[in-house]
C-alpha cells in the first residue's frame, strides 16, 4: 500500500470503503468512469526508518568486528608465551600506547605521531601520483590514438613497466642527488604504467559512432580530446588511476625505508633497527588503513566523474 | 507503372520543375581493399536529389546502401566518381550533411540538452550569440517533443526518445541534406510508427531534403517522394527509382487502402523479392 503512489478508485465504490488516504470525491455513482487519485507516499514512522538503517549498518559492521576479535584472541594466545618472538596485542598496547592514541604529537624532530609521518608520505605520493596521472593520461591518449606512437612506444613501455619500483631508486638518487625528489620519482615511475596502459585501451575502445559524430561536427583535435576522448575513456582511466594509487602506496613505504626522512616507511625501518616491534605493528595497521582509504577515494571520485558514461 | 531504368543519371524532379539538384551523385564506384582482395561494393551509382525531396534508399542487407550513405556523409571516400553538394565536391564529413545514426550515437556523458547544444555551438559558434544558441537548441528539442527530458542523460531515456534527440541534434545543424541511416531500425513497431509520424510532420514544416536508408517497405512508401531500390551486392547499383505520387500530408490509416500506396508497395515488393531476391553472401 505505501509503495503505491497512484491508486485507481472506482467511482461507485462506497465512500466509506475507500482506502485510507484516497480523497473521497465520488459524486456520480451512475458514471462508470474511473477517477485517478494521486497519493502522497505515507510518511514512514521515524523509528521504523532508524531501525532499518541500524539493521543495515549492523549487518555490515558486526561480522568484521567478530572476525577481528577472534583474530586478536588467536594472536594473543599464540604470542603470549614467554619465548614468543613477536609481540602480543596486549604488549603492543602497553608499549605503543602513545602512538595509538595520539597520531599528531610532536616531541622532537624524530619523535612525532604516526599521523604526521603518514601525512609526509602522503604528500610525496600526492606529488608523484599527480604527475603520473597527468603524464600517463597524455601518453596513453597518444599511443591509443596513433598507430605509429603505439608501435614505437608500446614495446618500450612493456619492458619498463616490469622493472620493480625500488630498482629505479639508485638511478633517481644519482640523478636528483636528494632523497625527497628521488622518492617522488619512484612513485611517479611506479604509478604511470597502469595509467598509460588503461588509458590507451580506453582510447582504442572509443566507439566508431562517437568518432563519426566528431567527424560530422568537425571537432578539431583539442575539442576531440576533451569532448570525446577523455570522457569516453574515463572509466578505463579511473581503473588505471586506482591501480596506480595502490602501487604508489606500496612503493612509498619501500622507498622511504631506503631514503630516510620522516615518512612512515622510514619509521618502520628505524623501529626495526631499535627493536621496537610493537611500533612496527601499529605502523602496519596505519599503512593498511590509509591504503584502503586511498583506494576508496579514487574509486568514489571515479564513479562520480564517470556518472552515466558506462551506460548508453 | 515503373520505368525500368538502367544505371544512368536519374533526373526525376517533383512537379517537373526545372531546378538544380541539391545533391548529385555521379558515377560513383566504391571498392574496399583488404590486403590483396578488393571487393567492389558499389558500381556506377548516379542519382540526383532535389531540394526538399524525401528520398529512401532500400535494398537487402549487404547491398551497400549504408556505404552509399557514408559516402554522401563523407565518412568514407569514393573510389571513382564524385558526389557534389550544391556543385561542390564532398570529400570530408561536415554539418551540412548531418547524420541520424542507426544507434542514435548520443554522447552518454552529456545531457540531452548538451548533446544538441554541442552541435549548435560547433555549427553556430560564430554566427549566433549565446542566447540565440540556447533558444535554437530549445526550439529543436521542442520540435521533436523532447523538451521535457532536456536535463536527462541518454542512459535515462528510452530508445525512441534517444532517436528523437538524435534527430534534434541533426536538425540543429541545419543541414542542406539530412541523412538518416536506418533511423528506426532498432525500435519496436509502435514507437517506430510514432517517430515516422514525427519525421513526416517535421519534414512538412521544415521542407528539408532527406535521404533515408531503410529496409522497411512500408516506411519507405509512407515517407518518401522517391524510393531508390538497390540491386544485390557485390557491385550493387541502383536498380530502379520509384516515384511515390501520394499527396501530403499522408495519414497512416488512410494509406492502408489507398490504391497508389498499395501499388507502390507492390512494386517495391516485386523488385526486392522477385527480381532481386536476397542471396546469402555469394562472395
């Protein structure tokens, strides 16, 4: 009843028997015509709505919480022995409470909260990844659009993209003579390949119809680029960006372990050198959560930006 | 009723007016080269199309009628021969030969309004002010009765509505010749009839020159002033050109019993199913 917004009520229905909410406008019982009444959806009781939302949230939140609790118990039991080489959750809480409760404390140049360290790492990722996104989309458009660019560049890209991120580090240290730009370069070179390759596939998959429309309208190269190419390839581009941001986050931690500084990667290396295993576990959780958030962020931006593009 | 015409220029013009044709197709051949294999799709096609005429091109599938339309649109180049639009040779696509594509080809990331507006901005960007372009866009959407959905995206409207928008976009370019490539092929029968009526009333109002590809005999007879019938490919050519002397406006229901209509329909049927019946890919 509530789902229906339009109800047909026959005129000769007795007024008293009209369903609730239908205006009683029946006057001519002899006429066998139908009168259409528009019904406003009945407002749901507030507690009903709340209950539904709560059920949905609970269905999504409770299972992972249970699994997490079970994992913590198993972990605690497995590592609680006196000879255990890894810290138990209770020990981590005791050792690294300051890191867990306050991400943004500053006690000195190398004694700062993990939130601040993560921000430093994120800044590097932001610069490197943005450069990779812009350059990757442009190069991807080039090799997607031009047969000759494809033939010339694609084999080289296919070889270069298999080089592990860290293998670029010595070269970039030699070139930039500074840790920070080197780390940014490693991010750039890691993230750019999936962006290039996915963009190129997206461009090659532009339907001939859109090209015909562009031809009939006589769009010039620049107009074709931003009117047709980019929107049409957008779903592919965002797939590339999403893979790219994931790889960036993988690479920054490794790169920072080697270059030093204030990033989260160096923190782990530093903690290892001073045998603070509990701190490492906390840092790992930070990295995991941030990586998840980054992935979701790009996915959400992608689904907003490509609204309607996938369906035609 | 029909004079059997061998491939030579067809010079029928409505009411015997001594007018110059808008579009002239002169001895056009089209050969597709694939590796060492050359396939001749069209052979020696000549046709003149006069102002405000509605011409249908009909034939079995694979007879090269879409190729002919693509040649007129400039999307593919002729191998030999020439296509002249108002005495100027056609060799690239342009808005003076706007196309209504079979599968509407609206850009799914733009709203209905923006799809039409893109064409308007491109064609009239210099000659009309911003406000004029807006009014022009709205007018064309109104013409195809799609004003109510102007802010929807193509994914949110039905197939018939999309094709209406496609027609609005093509009309908005104010083409000298409007090309329609099986515009209603993908629609159900009721929607198709509705759209055919719309196209007839638009044609009556705007008096534009239209070339339509179709494989629907009723559609061809109902809408056209002339029906160009193509022989089977490869090396298809124009078999006959049938004038449809039915008074406009034409009413779908009255046509069912109109002797001229029935006769025209029969002529096309005989051409397609007796003399040039469909042969499954002889190549």
